[in-house]
C-alpha cells in the first residue's frame, strides 16, 4: 500500500521506529519534528520531515498544508509526540501540569481533528494514539503525564463512536517501558528496578511498538476500533 501516513514526533525514539516501519512497507511517510535537524535516516527512507510544535495550532495547520501538497490528505495518523515533566504532586507547578497535558492530550486533539477532515471526506482513515501503561496503572511522580495518557483513552473511544460509521478506526497503543531517550533519562538504578517488575524482564525495543501500530493501520485490523492494545511485556496485566 502507498498511503499518506503522518507520524508526529518521528525524528527519534518510538516515532522514528514507526516511521521506519511504514516507510519499509512502501507507504508515503511524513513525520513532524519539533527541534534540531531531522536525522539523515529519514531522508534515506524517503520520508518527508516537517517542523511542527503540536502545542501551536498554526504550526499544525502549516504542517498539514505541506503534507497534503506533497503526499495528499493524511490517511493514517499516528499521534506519537509526547513529553514528561515528572514531579511529586506538592512540587508540581501549574505549568508542569498544563504543559504536559497541552502536548500529550490537547496536542493530540489538534492533530487528530485536522486529520479527520480529510478522512471524513474520503470516508476512510486510521488513527493510532500512543498512550502509556502509566495512564492505566498510575505512577508516583507522573500525575500530569498519567492524566494526559489516560485522557487519550476517553478521547479515542469517543471518536471511535463518532467516526466509526465513516470507516475511520481509532485505537490506542499503550507501551510499557521502551528503550528511548525518555527512559534513558531515568538513570541505571531506576531502570533496573523497573525491569525487575516487568514479567518479560526487559525494556521494549521501539520496533516492537511500531509493529503493533502498523498492524492497527493494516487491513487485518479493519474491525478493531476503540481498543487499547498493551505492548508492555506484561507490566500492566489486568488493566
Ligand atoms: P522521546 O522523548 O524519545 O521523543 C519524543 C518525541 O516527541 C520527539 O520527537 C519530540 O520532538 C516530540 N515532541 C515532544 N513535544 C513535542 C511538541 N510539543 N510538538 C511536537 N513534537 C513534540 O520519546 P519516546 O520515543 O520514548 O516516546 C514517544 C511516545 O511514546 C510519547 O508519547 C511517550 O509518552 C510514549 N511512551 C513512551 C514510553 C517509553 O518508555 N519510552 C512508554 C510509553 C509511552 P523533539 O525531538 O523536538 O523533542
């Protein structure tokens, strides 16, 4: 298939692995990046890299215009961009809370809303949101992040009901701990402690998250919508 695919935050980590997986399947992939220069690998893969901070509605609009011009309307959207700003509740500032929600939840709302226009017109579309096991289990010191990631579930399930009759599916992937910059920031001791709680006793590789995302965008997943797929080595079982 050669669909127009957009991955937000596709310049590194899980987003880059998702972009790679779709590009290797022959799709037309666009990624957004917020800062720095996109890696050479994206060019080598033939991906279009567009600068866009998803907290800015104008940048989101501009990015979509550029992508639509070059690849046509987005048919598969993967809302992956996200941030953490960990802090215990009493030390968590208003800004720590609202900025994480603005990126992870409201930013996702912005990109999904914009993509839905073309999908409604085409009467088809696939949307995958990257949440987290933490949104379902909770995590001390991550109330802002967990709230934003749990919010994605209600958002997706509402849209599954709203958009399903137009042949648009929207699903959530909830990764556990994945080996990326985000978790490398935790430090060796904390990383080892977390690995000890994971039934599969290791962190995920970004490609293992990408495989589930690609499945949800494939024909084989045509009848799956409103689902939350855990890809967490068993960490969140029962949630
Ligand atoms: P990284 O920190 O490695 O990458 C985050 C990506 O999001 C970067 O591309 C970053 O851009 C982008 N981004 C952040 N803020 C914005 C913004 N305001 N506008 C546009 N892009 C933005 O994270 P991961 O790859 O680890 O995580 C990807 C997603 O997976 C996130 O949503 C995360 O919450 C989720 N996740 C990660 C887990 C993990 O263990 N790593 C576990 C569960 C979920 P830039 O390079 O410019 O900063």
